[in-house]
């Protein structure tokens, strides 16, 4: 299945935010509470509750960051 190119910014935001939430929430949870018997369930819950915030944030901020990077680089 191929997704039309016009959706690439949205797909980029969805994938980037999902990957970041996955790793960051796992790391923060492990550092704050350690690895325990309910770790995976708590990690998944954390991902599911934080991704809806991360996705629109990345979608809104990424174009702005790209413009800043474009101005700062040669």
C-alpha cells in the first residue's frame, strides 16, 4: 500500500512522534520506577496517553523547525 505524497508531512509527524514517545516514555519510566512486573503494561499505557499530545505537537512544530534549520545552515 502506497500513501499519496501529499500526506507525507502527516505521516512523518505520526511516525516520529510514535517512535519518540515509545523510547522516551520507556526510558523515563525505567529511571523513575525501575523495571518491575507491571512495567510493560505501564509503558504501553504511558505511550497511549502521551502520543495524542506528541503527534499534533510534532505536526505543528516540525515545519517551523525546518524553516529555522534552513536559515541556520548553508
